[in-house]
């Protein structure tokens, strides 16, 4: 079994779930009277995940988000932090770190080069993962993963 550091060394691509990973999982919904059916929808993202993703990109690495739910808020956040959105399949699984939180993430966690469950992930995700973060989803877990990988590769910026 490869160690955590060994798994981190080869990672070039970060694959992120949105709800429960980049956000804490909350989905705010509102509606304006007379404007049915389009509800107003919002999610809260963490500022340190945003900076972490910019550092990740500056290290020459790629990041994508897998979103099951189509959301304008997610499109906007992806553009802001310079990441792409994909709906399925990532090619070179060995070079990918996948971060997830729920039961549907378990296969991807198992198959990726580095499978990471956030601290408040469900039991199935935690059991499938190679590593569990200290921080919960939407509260800097993604930043923690980026820092872990880049430190293992000697690429975390020194200030
Ligand atoms: Mg999720």
C-alpha cells in the first residue's frame, strides 16, 4: 500500500465535488412572488479554498469540479477561481486526487490516485478514502488538500 506522501507525489489533477466539499452542503432557496418556477439559489464558498485553488493553478496544475446539480452560482465560482466544470469521467485516474463527501462519491474515492473525504463526510465515503481532512466541507477542506499535496511535492509557496 502506498503511503499518503507517495500518493500525493504524482497528483496533477484535483477533482472536486461541489455540495458538501466546496460548500458545507447548504443550498439556500428563495423565490420572488410571481416569478415561478425559477427559485433563487445560493451556496456559501470558503475564501481560503479560493486562494488555495489559485495557488494550485499557479503551480501549473489542473482542477475540475463535478457538479450533478446545474447551478449559476457554481458556474460563477468556477470562473472566479479558474477551474473547469465537468459532469463525468476523468481520464488518468492515478494522477487525480478526488475530494468527496457522500455515498455516491465512494467509487471515485476508491479509484483515484488519492481519494480524500472531508471531515464531515458520510461513513461510506470515509471508509472508501485514502485520507480524511481535519476541516469539514465548505470550511477550508479543499485548501487543506491542496496544501497537503503541494507540500509533499515541494511546491507550496514559501512567503
Ligand atoms: Mg457532495
